[in-house]
C-alpha cells in the first residue's frame, strides 16, 4: 500500500471520528428545542456535552489539516468549489461555541433565549450541511480538466446530496437522543428514550434509501458489507433503546455512523473527488497527493501525536462519565 493510500484511510478515520463524536453533540443541540421543556432541562442537555464539545471539533481540524497537507489538490478544489456551504458551516461552528459560553453570562430571559436559539440552529444547519457536502463528494461534481470546480451553488443542491443532508441530520439527532438517555436521569431520560424511537425510525428509512442509492450508483462488495452493518446496527440500536440498554444503544448508533461513513469512503476510493463531466478529470489519491517525502514526514508526526490526543480525549470522557439531571444544577444555574 502506497503512502497516499494510507493517508486516504487516515483521513477517512478522522472524518469518521468527527461524525461519531460531533454527531451526538449536534444532536443534543437540536434536542434543546425538541426535548427540553424548560430552561433547567436545556441547561442539563447543554451540560451533557459541555466538557467535550470543543474536544470533538479537534477531529474536524485534524481532518482538514491532513487533507491540506496530504492532498493539496483535493483541498484546493473542495474548499474553492464548496466555498459558500463550508463558510456557512464555519460560521455556525463559531457562533455555536460563543453561544455555549455566553448563554449564562447574563440573567435576562431574552439574552438566554437568543443564545439557546443560536445553539439550536448552529447545531441543525451543520448537521444537515455535512451530509450535503459529502453527498456531492461521493456522487461527483463538475470538475474540469484543470481539476477546478466549474459548477454552481445550485448544482450542489441535487436530490442525492439533499437526501444525504437529511440522513446526517436525523442520524445525528438520533445519536444525540440516545446519548442524552445515557447521560441523564429522571423524566428527561425517559422522554429521550421515547423520542429516540421516532427519530430512529425516520433515520433508518432515510439512511436505507441513501445507502442503497449509493450502492447501486457506485458500490461494490466491500461497500455492501458496510451497508449491511450500518442498517443492522441502526435497527439493533432501536431495539436496545426500547429495552432500556442505553449504553448498547449509543454504541450501536455510533457503529451505524462508522459503517455509513466507511461505506462512503469505500465507494469513493481511489477517487477523492470524482468529476461528473469526465472520469479522466477526477481527483484521485495519486494525482491529488503531496510528494512521498511530505507524506513520510506526516506519517511520523501522526504516529507520535495521535495516541496522545486520543488518550487525553478518552480521559476527558472518563472524568465526566456520570449521569446528570436538573437536581444537579447549581441554584443560580437553574433558570
């Protein structure tokens, strides 16, 4: 296996980790309107992801940085062609981080309500837009012989990509719902389990349609295995949720995301960005990669740094592993 193939796999792993971790905290952000009935319950939901949401975004930074260094042609075409959607995601992530920190800085109801609305929308929009972006990457976009995107914003809003956006939105919301059931106590926990059933069924229907479409369009035997694992895991997650096995339900919903992302990258390889105009103009792992020397240096850096980052993040989740409820809020925070 060549180094550019290794780095394609590593970038796939980084995106998978990002969607697994950021997926549930996007979902929790959406639940601040779908599940929480009052301000203390919204506070509980935010507190379940408060210690970890910013660490989850490290995976996005790593995926973007690795793409820039390992596949500069891919990075250039992707970020220039998808400039407006990616800018929207970036703005949402910035506002979302500010909203988490600023929400409780002042006691006024209007102040807190506005920041709560910001948390909802800046969780929902990226959850949808990431599916649209990856739907276009897998399905193919208008790339010319100079490896430049020559399509329009409207070209990115095609049925396949929009379906991908609905899949990531509903799947992340389901992932966040089972995470909430795992991390909370009392009435909010019970309501999260009930909501997970409805959201999960919608996610299962949309995901099955999207993955089958992907398989028929560009799949093979390996991607078919990933498809089966994704669908089976989602069904098992729903069964575990109904049985009150929240830990298993969360693990299985996470496995669904892992298998679905793996399927997308399996159908993509050896391309990194297919051209819908001419297959010969597609960006591949070979024509979009950096020099072997650059990839070699990156590999050594990754070998040293990655275990440290993963150990630190794992420690963070272990420290903040206990369940919480409204009774655990400080008196001045329960508003």
